[in-house]
């Protein structure tokens, strides 16, 4: 039997590589143009769209916010709202 290798992803906050099962996938959920884009946590890794991965730790989320990493990783035109992800991690 062939054993599958574990998928490796990079955390957009701390830039460390880890198994995809150790990271939280985050996807962009476009809302009305007035409110911009809201990031939604995807723990089941099944939501459609481009995803970014972050360690489930407030420190990595804060680093990603300071570096504007979600905007680059998800190819967004404006800064996204991280409220839902921060609430999920709390």
C-alpha cells in the first residue's frame, strides 16, 4: 500500500511551514461593496475559493494583520475584515 505524504502549507503570519491539518484555512467572503471583504475561518477546509493558512494562535493572526499578508495571499484589492477569524480563535 502506498502511503500519502502529508500536505505542507506555510502560515501567512509567522511564515513557518507546517502540516495543513495543523493550520487553519481562511477564505475571503465578499459582502456588499460598502463593507468590503470579510475573512471566514474554514476548519473543515471545504469552502470554495482561494484560501490562506494561519496557525490557530492569536500571535500568528496579529503578525499576518500587521504584514497585510491576507491581502496578498488571497489577492484582494482592499484590507479584509478579520473579526470572524479572531472570534473563532478566541
